[in-house]
C-alpha cells in the first residue's frame, strides 16, 4: 500500500472534453489556498411556537459552496504564457461546468458556476515565464464521489 499523494489531477470541462489543470507543462495546481477550507451553509426556514419556547427548524436547503484553488501557468515564452493564462481564465468564465479532482484512487466531481479570479504576473514571475491565478469557485453542494 502506497502512502501519501502519488497522483493529483484537476480537470475542467470545456464542451465535451476535459482539460487538465495539472498537466505539469502549461498548468500546475498551486499549494497556496487550494482547497484549504470549505464551508457548507444552509438556507433555513424556522418557526416559533406560541406555546413552546425556542425556534423550530421547518425546512433547510444547502447553499452554494465556495472553493478556492490556485493555478500556476507556464509557457516557453511570454506569448505562450499569455495564451495559457487567458485560456485558463476563459475556462472558468463558463456559466456551468464540471470540475473533477482525482487523488490517487479517489475522485470527486463538482458542478460549478462562473468563478472569480485574481491574476498575478509580477516582474519576477514574468522573467521566470510564469503567472499565477487564484480562483474562488462557487459549486453546487452535491458532490459525486467514487473510488477508481
């Protein structure tokens, strides 16, 4: 039995295909803030009884979940870095898409909506032919989990 993380893939749908966000050539998932914390909240309807004290839960539905990931973008020259950067941001500007995470033999698939992005192309990274994108992704609360 192997311990630790030996395989990590993060893929996003674009049309009918999956695009790998951790291919090691154009994109790499960054450790900073990626899936650091997730908060699940509920939209609740409560009622008060005129006889008994306290509030009583009548109905609840889960709210959208916010996930954070960061991606490093690479290229052979600045033109390729720019192309890869704007391709990546375009992928996350879809109104509805799927994001699939695979860790070793475990997989999660999320249905997501339009993400917020913060891009960074500082001087040091520009000379190193790289850029960074931090994404905040709203996803549906249901997750498809499977062992592969």
